[in-house]
C-alpha cells in the first residue's frame, strides 16, 4: 500500500468552502478509481500546533505505485491539483507531498 499525503498552506483569502469543494472532488475521484481508497482530509486540529502554516491536508491510500500513477495522470486529478496550486501560498511552494509505502491495516 502507498499512503499519499498532501499538506497545503492555503492563501488567507481562500475560503473554507473552496477548500471543501476541492477536497470533495478529490474524495469523489478516489472512490471511483481502482486501487484508491480511504480519502481523509480537512483542517488540522492538532493540539501540538506546529503546522507552520500547513493547516489543511489530505491522505489517500493506493494499492500500489501503478494505482498512484493512474491517479496522478488522471485529468480530473490534474484539474483539482491545479486548483490547489492556484490557492496555495507561493503556488506549488505552498504544497508538500509525501508518498510512503505502508502496511495494509
């Protein structure tokens, strides 16, 4: 399993509604793609408060690297990713992506 983790530092003028729309699109897409599951996303509620401006994030699990590649190359994903970049502080500089091999739970 591959855990796809995306953290975003949204611009101050990006509304929670806009963020929710983007995340809803990503959640819907992950439900429709073979090999993708477990979308979880939202605003951090961490008691540690060390987000360093990355207040929103999401996670999607993929069965394997091919499933992640299929998602990355999907035109709907690319459009939603473009919306993330448009609304992030400094564009792509306001986004962190990690893909970690993980054990099935």
